[in-house]
C-alpha cells in the first residue's frame, strides 16, 4: 500500500476501488490485514476486525464474490413474501 500515516475508511476504500481483479482485491485485503496486525496504531480510526478482514478475503477469493450471501438474502426474502401472502390469504 502506498499510503502513509493514519488509515481512514475513505483512503482504504479509494485504494480498493482502484483495483480491477478479485485477486488484486484479495491481495490488498491480506496486506492491509497484515499491516493492521503489525501496526494497529495506524488503524485506530478504522473500525474493522481481523475476523472481518478474513471474511472479506474469503469472499473476494471466490469466483463470484458474495454470490452465496446474495442468494441467501434472495431466498429469505422469497420465503418472507410467501409467508406474507399466506397470512393475507392471496
């Protein structure tokens, strides 16, 4: 990472947005996580845990990031809609 000083949400998001491929994004997240472990004082204004970094890395390493999560949300919304229709008697 090319940033110096404190890391802010805006700076990290801007760097992340510049990356094109999922592998680049996963690599950036791994490097940022490592840096947070080694120098936590640089990230005192950034509220993200190491577990959250792990989750993001795992998702961005997938062929289709967040596909499983989006499918689970769609399935849940569909079930809720069916339940709502059943309650109304449609």
